[in-house]
């Protein structure tokens, strides 16, 4: 999803400028579908590139100025940075640097292309490109992550202590073994052997107990670190603007959250044991060197070979990690969709199609698993060969040393033991390297979120008071949804919403009514024009302060899986009973609640399951009333209610609305006819405004829009 901005960042880096990924992301205007070539070209021009989007053939691309951005396999962007001897050098944001033959290159670039022409974005830096300063990424780095461990330093010390004692026990064992052979067997002293066996048994018991304690301490640390990382991630998510949730897929966010386990595994499962592996490795190596220098050398060389072998696979692992993340997040999204959309799937008889789509993703996942297994097998196979070869060589060397009288038999047994013991720390070190790599990638993914701008950044000063004059004025406002190429949804809107009055917005479906509400609720920032409360720009008021004063019922209002009381008094730790009673009375849901066996404490199913649409709407209205705000925003808040219920609620609300500034979006005449001012939106522009009587008398668009309802009303 971020491949476009990432490509632009790489091209900028090639021309020696560092621009933050987040800046480029904002400039590219990524939406739910990702980024378009038009979006990248727009962003490129804004940072000072001259850009040219072209459709060219594979032979023409050789003449182009490099690096350039290519539309890859019709669903991705990559950078082509060099062509030499018919080899094409590609920087792929998902797969790293790759070199392709001409056939592979054209197959990927021209996949499903018309007339063998591929899409490329040619970029050349203008002088303006070099005039701007570099931006540095404020990264969450390893030092930052280590702070998670620092909070548990007492437990970490206990862990280190138990690991230390464990190492000591391990260190004593070879000497005991040697003494059994050299002293016990040579002098035929069975009592001595008994004593040593008892000592060894005690050591074993000690080690097993230490393992127990170690596991418990690790569980405590890792659970807490895990919760801390996730909590910080959630805190960050909650600080992001609402518009972020428009562009990120649920699967992506969920995958990032489960992916962070890699960091926790690395911090707790790998780092501390790795410290001891190093320690064990050092101590045992010294002991080994003390027994025999040649054997020690063989051990060192083979260990380096072993580590080098594993290192060879790291890049491949990284590429697989990126690809599998993408497929896994798609898998998560598809699972969520399947479960949430089951009703529609069944009603439309498309179970098979949807299952096939899911199976297709599983097939891709399987492909990745096959690749990962193959990679592991190559890695493991080579590693075992090196390891076993080393063991055989050491056995041979020590046996011949015993034969030549340079080593006692007991020392040979001890060496075998040490070599066996040494394989554990080496494997732990390797696990450490691999875990480090996975954690680094996960950290980058977390960083992508942590680097995003907060809705309310601390460095910006916001007003925490709503002005005395609470009227809202919208001036020359033009807005289009993020996503390059999107047309404006609202154009040149000038509107005054007076304090203490009710303003209704009507218009055809898709004319931009909800968008106005969303702008007033500050889901998005307008591209042109401004919104003021009194004489203050709405953007300067703290989001929290503003939303505290807004009671909202949106079309897709959310019901939590919780009690009715908690659903009405959301965010209130100790709901006020008299306010609750008043809210349910206004929303005319009183009799429904009192008819339930548990009344206010009745639990509602997930997302309001078990409630009718009308009951859900009434619950949402009660929520807005309970909040007792100055501003009320209703978007089709009563459209699911029967006429009777609607009339009662509208009568109640009319009283509740007194003195408040109300904005209602509705189609029904009964809801809007009493408004002080009615705004008619047509295709993102205001075409008529006035009271119901004025507009009806005009016999214009408003009249046509509500004609049927007017006739019914007589
Ligand atoms: N998140 C979004 N991204 C891109 N376009 C959007 C988004 N949300 C809405 N739109 C588009 O903006 C236009 C106005 O939508 P809006 O929801 O404001 O209309 P509306 O007048 O409230 O319609 P309705 O009466 O059907 O609710 C529509 O053309 C819609 O497709």
C-alpha cells in the first residue's frame, strides 16, 4: 500500500535528499485502494521533481533517464535504477534489490499491458528539489525498545542470575565426567564414581529447577512487555485522525498488532539468553582451548562457517517476511469480511465465489509457506552438515590425541561433552540473529504508524474554550476526499449556522450532506476555505474540547457489545441515573428498556445484534442527549423509525434542541420542516436555502425533492 511513496523516497535518496515517508504519504494522498500513478506524480512535483508519466515499450525504457518508477504487474510500484548488459536492476519496496533478466523484466512490467507498452513515471530533479532541507525520521529505535525491558530490571536481573548459575552448573559437568573416567575408572574406585554421580544428579536437579524458574520469569517479562508495546500502539492509533481509518485496511492494522510479537520474542526470548550464550561460548571455548588448541581452532573455524552459512539466507528471509506480511494482512481482512458479510453472502448466494477468493489467498499463503520451508531446509541441511562434520573431525582429532598419549580418555569424554554443549549457545546466537531481523522489520512496521502525525500534536497550541459566539460559518469551502484524481465533493460552500438554531441539510443521495457533517466534526481538513466558530478557526480548537461539545448520531453509528447503560453513557465511569432517565425519555426508548428483565443492565450483542434498526437509532439518540452537548449533529438519525415514534421523538427533541446549535441531515419532510433554515445541496453546491415555507413556495428543487411528501401531507 505504501509502495508509491516508498519508491519516491528511494528516488529522492538517489538524488541525495532525505524526505520522510510520512510526508510523501501525505503528498501522495493514499486512499483505501492505495496510491495511483497520478498521486505519485503529483507528490513528485510538489517536492521539486519534473515528472512525466509515459506508456513506453521495453526498448524505449533503455533510453529513459534512470531511476524511474514503474507500474509493476499492474498492482505495485518499483524503481528501475540501472540497466546493464541486459540485466535490469530493480529496487522493490516489498522485496529489496533484485536483478532481472530482460525476459523476467518484461514479463513483470508488461503483465496484462496493452500493445506491449508499460507504464513508467520519469523523474528529473529541478533546482527547487535541492533547495529544501532534509527531513529526519524520528525513529523508535532499539534504545527506545530496551526501555521496555528496563522497567522490569528486577525480573531481568533474577533471570540473568538464574542463567548465570545454570551456566556454572554446565561448566562443572565436563570436569566431573573427566574425573569419573580418569580417577574413578582408572583407580577402579566405585565409591568415587558414586560421589560424582550424586554430584551430577544434584547438578541436573538444580538445572531443571532453574529452567522452571527461568520460564516463569520469562513469561512475566514477555507478557508485560507485550502488553506495553500493544498499549503504546493502541494509544498511538487513538491519536490518529479519523481519516486514517479510511485508508488503512482492518487486516493491515491487525497484522501489525500480531506482528509486534516478533519484537517481544526478540526482547525477552532472544536478547537475554543471547547474552548468556556469549558468556557460555567464551567460557567453554577457553576450557576447550585449555584441553587442546587444534580442536579449539577446528571449532572456531567451523563455527564461523556455520554463522556465515546462516547469514547467506538473511536477505531471502527478509523478502519472504515482507511478502508474507502482505498476504497475511489480506488474509485477515478477508476473514473479517467473510464473517461480517455472511448475511449478504448467503442472501446473494455467493458463498462459493467468496470461498474461492479466500482459498486463493490460502493458496498464496501456502506458496509462501513452501518457500519458507524450502529456505529453512536448505539452511538447516547445510548447517547440520557443517555441524556434524565438525563433530566428526573433533572426535577424530581427540581420539588420535588419546592414541598418541597427548590426551587422557577422560579429557576426550569431557571434550565431547563440551562440544555438545557448545552447539546450544551457537544455535541461540543464530536464533538471535534471525529474531533480530524479524524484530527489525516489525519495528519498521510499527514505526510507520508511530511516525504518523497525531490529530492533536503536542507542539501545536490548541484553544480549550469554545468561543462565546457559537455560530458556525463556513467560508468558500471546497473539499475532495484524499486520493489523487478525486473530484471535489463540496465546492465553494458559504454557509452560516446560527447559534441556538436548527439548520437542516437536504439534497439528493451523494450530494455531500454527510461530508459537511464530517468536516464540521473534523474528520478531515478542507483543502480550500475555512470553518469558523464565532471568529475562531475551528482548526485552532482542541479536538477533545470540540467533540466534548458535539452530540452526534451518524448513519453508521456504532453500538458496543456492552450493557444498555454503558451504551448510552459512553465514556462515563459512573453513569448519572437521572440523566439516563431523561435521555431514554427523549429518545422514546423508555418502555423498551423497562420491559427488559435486566433493564439498563441488559447486555447488547456485538454491534447491536438483537436490536431493531429503530431501537439502535433511539439508543444512539439517547447517547447524544445524555452527553448534553451544545452542538447536535444528526445524520438521518430517525429514518428507521415509524411515523408515530418519529413524531414523539421529534416533539421531545424540539424541546431538547432549545438553545442548542443543531444541524440535521434528513430526507424526511417531517424531520426538517420545523428547521429555522433549510439548505439544499445539489452536487456539492448550495442551490437553495430558506425556511420550509419559503422553499416550498419557490417551487424549485426543494419543492421537487419533497413533492411526494408535500402531496401526502396535503
Ligand atoms: N471516504 C470517502 N472517500 C472517497 N469518496 C467518498 C468518501 N465518502 C464519501 N465519498 C463520496 O462523496 C460524495 C458525497 O458523499 P456523502 O456521504 O457526503 O453524500 P450524502 O449526500 O450524505 O449521501 P446520502 O444521502 O446517500 O447519505 C459521494 O459521491 C461519495 O461517493
